């Protein structure tokens, strides 16, 4: 079974038009492979939920807060499902209780302990696309946990590893790694390829990808690409086996 795992950040799901564009991409990609589409909350949703909760109760229970913050991903996933349904693509939605991602640690900043993809494989018998609510898992007690800011990156990489996916694609606004922030430095050069260690070093100081996600990919030898959504480019490939940073020409 050919499987592609793709992660779509909140900036790519801001408006109904944006969601339709993602659905169009998924329809095309699902013609060649089974696709897992991991979604983040739409831009600003998580902050809005947190601020609202703090206005109601300044001293929040972390267990219930994790469940509340995950509502942003729920909205993104269901809107994308509706768009796929309109296109006639066999599709379903998975939440934390179906994913098989087992976590440990704080409710709002958990680590992934293990991934059990049996439900995903079973769903692929009837569906071409599985839309996944990123950023969440379940602890050993069956309580919903979240994976920290940027946690949908970690969801996508962990699922790609568990499913032995052919590709793991992390779509970002700036869809590649550069020698500097291209929004601030017009001379910044695109880096076509990085080792896991190099990406971990970058992620510790810049918001390229969640640091926990980069570390998980390194520790489990999971290759992935950071890509732009709206332009055709190779982005940045991240892998192990002694890959070196190489400036594209």
C-alpha cells in the first residue's frame, strides 16, 4: 500500500477558499496513494481558545484544558472532511481516541510514547483519505493530551514512521529551510537538504518545525520534507545516513 502523510498548518486552512484548495490537492494526491492529512487548528484558534478559558477561570485544570484546546483541530478536520465529501473522495476523520497515539507526560505538553496504526490501516480499506486531528493523543489512562505548540508536526512525523509512509510532507508558509529568515534577509539562500541533527539544531532556535517533532524524526530515523503549498519547489529534505546541508543552486 502506497501511503503519503501530509501536514497542513493553520495558515493553510484560514478561509473556506483555503480549505477548498487543500481539498483539491488531496483529491489529486489520493489518485496515486492513500493519504493521511494531519491538520492544525486554523490560524489564531488555539490562542483564542486559551484566552477565553483564562477569562473564565485563571487557574485551569490542565487535563480539561488539553481537551478544550484540541477543539481547534476538530474544527479544521471536519471542515476539510466536508470539502472532501463534496468532491466525492472517500474520506473519514480520526481524533485522538481513534489514532492509536499513546502519550506520556503533562496533559498540555505530552511526549509520544508509542503509535499503534491498526485503525488507520483498517480505515484505508474503504477510504482514500484520512483527515487526522493533529496535536493530540491519549495517555495510559485514556485521557486526551496535547503535544505542545506545533504539535501537529509531531503527529505527522510519528504517523509517517508508524505507517512506513512513502513520503512525509510538512507544508509551511515558508516552504523550505533558508540560511536566514527570507522575510528579513533577501539574500537568504534555500537549503535543499539537511541531516536530522542539523534540523534539530535549527528547530531549537527558529520556528521551522516543532523541536519535539525534529527530535522524534531523528531518533526514529524518519525522513520528511518541508514544502511550500502554493509553489512547485523541492523544499528541504531532512533525513539521516550522514546527509549534509547543501545549498541549492
